[in-house]
């Protein structure tokens, strides 16, 4: 019998978004006990794909595995978490671990860029609380988002951390499987070494895409220098909007301890490679008036390629409100034709559409009660084309195979423009957001999508990279770093500060599992 505890705590916290507590987790995704195991066994799960990847790999590779479900709390991208709520989650996790009896390993799906109203390193403190509970010899493994702001405490309290390698994130399931493989290696008596570098640099998240440079080349160079099967490379571009002492990019390489010198050199080389590329993370944004001109041209001339605009500054996936009206207002006023926009998060508009019904017209008012000024307010006459309960299965990209609950949803029409409206704040990373409402995306001449970059993996059937532009309108996930009022980020930090040097030996963390004292 091989006893493994599994759980998750996922939250990426934007300090400019409203603080959230238990109601947020309960409405978005909270499970514990046997409900976690039932969900893991379901064909389409609401749980993070990495958890399912770990579960399925462990189930087929371990001898008689027995899973002990801990808390699964999914807060997605949001505001800071109420500290008492977080403490409650930690308490439930630790109680679950203590109640599981003898454990051979613990796996957690984490994000790595959470903050609470009082704590800048919740994941570090969660891992430390579990470590204190089980002692130093039980392997604790966690997967992290590529946008994690990793801390030394997270590294020291865990046995290994494994980051997503792709942006858009489409490899979460595979990374969960990697965690299972690494746990198996640790339990077979092999010791590992991890080398962690925190690099004092941030970059606008649209520049973090892994299929294009600079990240594409940095990944290729690191991979070429590593031994497959003996090395796990993680590179974290970090969550720029987190504005925290833990903000910044980082690298974490874990490998077999008998090649420790090689692993440490790979860590230093990779961290130095990122640092030397710091001037290559260049942001390209399109002004709204140019986007309108291009959408007008595409709408009037079918021979032109269709185009997509990422409303990157109001990305729910980065803690944005997902409800800003700037592109909608500009398109409606200019009379853009054959355009599709969305999905706007606006429960009041969706509710009214459901009340009047399909085919009926009403005067839609967006953000009537919204206090956030960057959301804007707008109203216009619309016709309801479709209403839907918002339950769907992700079809393509990061949400593929995931059961989604977008809340009461609708498709509205105004003078040649279709607007998709949902009631849960989730980034539009999958065509299903529109397709569930009957939209034929192949006929759209232009689109405005409430996502920063993850939609690229979902909408690649309709738009190649050359057909996609990031637009620059107000929002809580504004990309121009010079406009963000950072308060807590450590300094110096490139590019906020430019006149300083950094080398990998600065603050390097090297840790072994098991710790050398245990093997002596
Ligand atoms: Zn991410």
C-alpha cells in the first residue's frame, strides 16, 4: 500500500482587485474529502488538470496506491484572500494530513502567486505548515504555474516544485505526471538536488509566451544542456501584477544528486541566460483607434484576413474585472460589422437577457453598479440571440476537457456586432465560450477577446499569431509597467531600475532531498 495525500490551493492575487473569502472559493471551486476522489475519477473534472495528471500517473505506476484527499480550493485569478479564510484552508490541509496516518508522499497543485490580506507568501507558509506536520522525511511535491512568484521558503519547505513549461498553459496534466514520476523516484531511494535562483527582473506578461523569443530560445538552450529523465527544469516568469516582495522571475532545476555539480551549473547558466535577455522582453500594444480602423476594414472587405484583439489589460486570468466596455463602446460607435466580442462578465445584463428571453430586445446597461473606474459604463439597445446556463466542457487549449461553469450567459446583437456575456469571471481562453451560444467563429471578421495570452492556444484554429494584436485600453491588468504603481516589490528590479548588476551566485538556494543529515 502506497499512501499519498493530494490537494490543491490555486490563487493568483492582484492587489488592485477586491479581497475575497470563503464565498469566492465556494462559488468557484471548493471540494474536500471523498468529493475530491469522485471528481478525480470523473471524465470531465472541475479540478486542476495537473491534479488529474498526477492522480492517473500515480494510479497506474504505484503499487496499490491509496489516495488521501485534502482540501481542493480553486480561487483562480482574483484579489487578495481574506487572511482568516486562508488560515482556515491551511488548518483543513494540515488536519487532513495528520488524519491520513502514515504517508509515503504528498502532492499539491499550487499556483504560487497568491497573497492574503496579511501574508505575502501563503504557499510558502502552507508548505511549511505541512512540513512541520509530517517531518523532514516525507516527500512533499507541488506543481506551480509558470507565473508563480516563487520564494525561498516554498523551495525549502517542499521536496520538489515543478512549474508549467508552456504559456499559453497547455501542459498542466503533463506536469502533474512529472510530479508522480519524481515521487516514485524519491520513494525508490534516489536523492535529488534542487537549485533555485530568484532573478530581480519582471516583464509584461504578453512577453512571456514560450513559443516566441526570448523565452523560446532560453528554453531550447536549457533543454539542450539537460539530461532527459534526470533533470526537471522550471522557469517562472512570475506574476507581474502581484506587487509583492516575492515578485520576480526565477529558475528552479531539480535533478539526481549524483550529478549535483551539473544541475547547479545548469541552474546558474539558465538564470544568467534569463538575466542577459532582460532587454528582449518588449511589449507591443495597439491603440484602440487603430484597432477600430483595422476591424472596420476587415468587416467591409472579406478578402482580408480576420483579426483578433486581445483585451489584455482587462484579463480575468490576471485578476482583471473582465467587464470593461472600452472596445465594445468603440466598436458600436464606429459601426464595425461582423465583429464578435466577449466574453464580458456582467451578471446583471445576463440576468435581464434571461428574463426577456431569446428574440426580445432590451436596453443593456453595463457596469451600472461597478465601483472600479477602469471598467467604464456603457448602455445600448440589444436583441437577445441566445441564452444559456453557462455549463460547458472546454474544447481546446488550457481548458480542454475541463468542466466549466460560466453562470447564466447570453449572446446579444447590436448592429452587426455579437456580444457574449457570462456571469462568472473567467478569461475567455476557449472557443466554447462563444460556441455554446451558437456563434460561428469562422464567420467573424474581427474579435475582441477577454484574455491575455491563453486564448492563443484555444483560438489558433481561427487566428494565427500574425492575426492577433494586444490592445491598450484601461484595465486592472495594464501591461505598461511604467503605469503600475508598485508599492511592495523589492528593489532594485529591472526594468524599474536599470543601473545595477546581478549574478546567479547572489542569493542562490541549493537544497537536497532527503536532507544530508537524514542520510548520514
Ligand atoms: Zn499563469
